């Protein structure tokens, strides 16, 4: 039982979180805390861009259905849906980046050298 407690204590000691106040802190094993700025995406309501993909696929499918006849119409409908989905996803991604959904965050971690 004591062995399990000791193992969980050492695991929790290794899973420490470091902040900017710890930058440069050195440890006896030669490691130190190093901080860096990382760009992350925040506050995006649809990070997977599902809405843009779905809307583009529907619009592309409707437009593709207006072309040709018979089997050609079916192929054009599917092709339009695929192309429209890709275009809708890209458009939504561009809009999310333009709206400033990305921020810079400082992350600190223990580095072993």
C-alpha cells in the first residue's frame, strides 16, 4: 500500500505546472524551467468548421444539380457538394482567422538538457 502512495506522489511531483515566475529556475538534475510564447486559438464557436462545410456542401450540391441530365447530373451534384464543402470550410477558416480568434499565450515547461 505504501508503494502505491509513493508512486502516486512521485507522479504528481513530475506533473507540476510552471508559470512565468518560475522561468530560469534550475533543478539538481540539470533541468530548468523555460517559457515561450505560443499562438493558440480561443473562443471559436465552431473550431472544426462544420457549419461552413455543411453550408458549402448544400449550396454546391444544389448548383451541381442544375448541370447536365441523367447520370451526369448525379455526378455533377456529388462533385458540387464536395467542392462546395471544401470551399465553405476554407471560407469559414479564413473568417475565423481574420476575426482574431488566435491569441498568444505564454507556456512554461521543464526542459532537460
